[in-house]
């Protein structure tokens, strides 16, 4: 089993309030729906056993595709020796009898009773039933989940991806995007299976849309994956541009397979087509936003600039030479409203004027992280230079140093990149996390060979670095290694 457990993006400009609100609503709806699960589950189980048992007694009858699929699931849960016996009975080809029509009617009656129990359960009351697609259900089904694992995995994927998109698109637009993608993917599913009589539930379509947007907006983000195979546990990282297309291709493949082996069931319990439609919708919307350069407009319209009434009060205080009052106003505001970019910069400027730059350093570091996350490398580097000039002995963590070094290297300022790597290496200790060491080793490509070699060696020495990353770093280190003298290289160790 492969489970995503994190990524390497750090620092948000705003709290992901919409994401947390969606997660909270889903959890509350699930908890409320569990108040009477025993009766519903018992009734569904009894009616399923009645219909399945009758079909086992009369295998010549035509079973509803969904009933047959559930029976196959039930067989898979049995012991191997029981499975063989049940499958042999399931595949029996009894001859028709004069009572076949009567027995078929009986089986259809039992199956209809089971389907009614399914529809009357917690999922059926708020889920979207394609054959009776009430408009309100297009929204309500996004917050209902069939069981704990269904809820847990949807919330995990949402937590790992949605804050990144909400941060760069702003809360109102992200909320609208989430709902529209969820509704749109469900609408396409209903058009594909208009006669389906079981409820569609779950946030999967909307979450898949967020994953599609993440592929477009953060393709280089490295996803941390936990691999479980029996008692074997492995961890590794994969770029988003690799893992997300592979996941979506897998969903598309399963959608085709289930339509072939269990036609008319909508996926046999997993709505793979909803995932496919949601993912594609997210890719399209994110592509349009990026192509039209709408992110800056969205950020300005969603209040990323903060409450400027505070800045006006600060300006009035400064006009009256009340610097202490202005300082108190800004200090309280930047703590209360961390997403207010303008206030944070005003706080930093005032701190320099008052000789309190060191005290305001964490706020400007937060601004720099947010700018790097928003791909505003120019702003991040300008503010870093300003910060470094004011507090030259500032110690920043290795991961931020690596990201700044890469940004400097990308604009052709290799000396500044090399200085950042060199200083960060001097502060590395046993408490430095492996992800930061790996980031530093990758950024060291802009430094000279000895510094790069040391950065790679520090990363390789940490036991927490995954094997795949070790191979990558070892390969990069060998490319930078000095060529032997017999090959005509000088003693400086020029890289290939």
C-alpha cells in the first residue's frame, strides 16, 4: 500500500481556513451519521444475505450487477478454502426450470429490498442517487462518507494538497473552485450512469480536482510516500509531476476495467470516473488561472494585502512622531494577521528605523518563505538581502537557506548562492532533519566542488535519507568529483 504522508513545501501566506472548515464539516457529518449505524448496517446486512443466499440456491437466475459484485467482495473476505467452494457455486450453470420466472421475481424482490435499505441508510439520505438526482444532493454528497477509511483517506489527500492551492488562489476563489469541481464531476458521473440506484458519496471528486490543480501549480513539489508491504515499511519521495499523473492514469484504468467486468455498477463501490473527471477539471482550471496570470488578481481581491485600516492608523501615529504607538499597533497586528504582507513589510521598515531589526526578523523571514512559495523569487531575494544587511549574523534553517540558494543560482548569482550553502553547512548538526540536508545538497550545485562534496556527504551520512535519494545524491556527487590527473584535469577538480 502506498500512502502519501507529506511534501517539501513549507510556509503559507494565510491560514487554510476553507480547507479546515471543509474537513470539519465532513468529520461532523460523519459523526452525526454514525448515531444509529447499528440498525442501518444490520438491516442492510440482513437484506443482502437474503438476496445473496437466494441467488446461491438458484444460480440460473439473473442477479443485479451490484448484487453480484458485493457477493464477490464477500467471497474475497473468506478463508481460501471457503473461497474455492463459494466460487465454484457462484460459477455453476444450472438448467432453467419451469419455476424460473417465479424465482426470478423473488430474487428481484429481495434485491430491491436490499437496494432500498442501502438508499435509506446514512449515505442514502444525503448522497447523490443518479436515478433520482435531486439538485441539493449534488452539494450534500460532498460532505458524506461511507466509512471511516473513506473519510480518513479523503481528508488526508485534502490536507496535503488543499492548503497549497488555497494559499495562492485565496479563500473565496478556492472555495468556489472546490464546490464547482465536486459538483461538476458528480454531474458527469450521473450522465454516465443515469439508472444507478445507489448513492454517490464522498469528497473524492472535489479532492481529485485539488490534486489536478496541484499538478499544474506545484509540479516540482516532492511528495513523501509511505510504502507498506506486510511488515516491510519504506519511505521515499516522488515529484508531484510523476506521482499525480500516475495516480490519475490508475484511476482511469480502473474505471475502464470496472465498466468491463461490472457494467452498470458505477465502479462496483468506488466511483473511479468521478476521480478522473475531478482531476481533469482541476488541471483545466489551474491551467487557465496560470495562463491568464490570475493569481495576483485573486490574491489582491481576497484580502491578501490585509486590513489597511491598521496601516492608516500607523501612518497617523508616525505623522505625530508617536513611533512607540505605531510599533505596538504593527507588532500586535502582524501576530494576529500573519497573512498581511503589507503590514509585515511596514513592521520591518519601522523596526529598522527604531533599531529593532533583530526583533522583527521572524516576521520578515515569514514574508520571504511566503514569497518563495508564491514563486516571487525576486521579492524574496530582495528582502533577504535587506535582512542580511540589517542582521548579518542571522542564522536561518538549512531548508530555507537551500531554497534561497537555488533562487540565487537560478538568476545567475552563484556567489550569493554559494555563501548561503557554506554558512548553512557550518550550522548543520545532529538535529538537522534529513529533508533539509537533502535540500542543501541539491542547492550545493551552485557552490564550488569542496562545498558541494561536503553538502552531499552530510546528507548521505544521515540514516533518514531514503535509498532513492541517496542514489540521486551519490550520482550528483560523482559528477562533481575532481577528474583524475591522467585525464587532463587540473588540481582544482573541474566538474564534468
